[in-house]
C-alpha cells in the first residue's frame, strides 16, 4: 500500500515538475535518467590517437608508477560533460556517477582490460563531509557493476596534514603531494589495480596514489578516468 502511494506521489511530482536533462534542460522521456541521450552522444570521446590522450599518457607512464591509461571523454569548458559532472559534484546527482561508471565499464570490457581491484581516488575528509559521497567511488561502483571487478575502496588513504599548505614553498608542497597517500593493505601485493578518477588534469594525484600502491607491492596500475582535461 505504501509502495503504491509512493509511486503515485512520484508520478504526481513528475507531472508537476517533469524531469529535465541536467545539461540541456530538455524534457526527459520515460527511462532516461538525468541526462538525455543527445547530450551523452555530443560529448567528444577520447581516441587513442588524440594528442591530449598521448600527452597525458606519456606524462603518467614516464615515472613507471602508472602502466596504462584509459579515459572516456574530453573535458571541455562550458561543454556538456562539464555540466554533467557539475551535477554530480555539486548538485548531488549521484546517479550520474554510476552511469559514467557503467559507460567506462563497457569500454574496459571492449578493450579487454581486467584487474584484481578497483580503487577510487580518496576524497579529502573535509570535502567528503561537505558532499556526503566520493564521486570517484560512485564511478568505480558503476564500473564494478559492468565488469564484476571488486571494489577496494579502503586500500588507499589520504594523509592528514597538520600544517597549512599555503605557507610552504612550491617544492615542499610538491613533496607533500607525492606523499599525500598511503597504502597499508597487504592485499595489493602482486595485484593489478585500476585507479579510478573523475577528471585527470596534471595527473599528479593519480601519480602519487599509484606510487603508494606500488610501494605496497602492487604489480600493475591502470589509471582510468571519466575524462581528460587540458
Ligand atoms: Zn540534454
């Protein structure tokens, strides 16, 4: 009875406030979730010959901590992807994170990429408190649903800083960044791990996470991101 009442209320709300696309604000049809298919289709996709992909991959692979890079979309300012990811990070639309993850999972299946665990980049404690969820973890959950690779969310942790970063020199800050993560899990030994991020820009965060996992004995690190940004 309660269920029936709830679906009646949902239908009524949809009638009064019809669901619209978070990016283009067009009315959504039944079965379309937060983003219309036209918006998804219009986002530029990463190809393996794309200069931005090649440059980012070189940057990540040069130190030997990251072994491979797989990304789906190109992050363009004012583009559809920016609006979609904005809804995920700042408007609480968590379903979008899961959907991006499912798309990434399909791409990994297509490429035949396999790993022992999916590890999302941990969010700052303060940000996690503000947002209530880690968007990279939602993406990782979406990937896991499609690929059946297990989640290893607690394999990596952020170090707490007692000193404020702003009084430090650039060099000191860089060193801090390099050691901002640690891994105490013995489960990563000899394992292939997929590190999941929403957007890779400089790659320094993913590098330091990969470094921490390698230090703990991980064999191979595949960096996977929803998007690449310049
Ligand atoms: Zn749209």
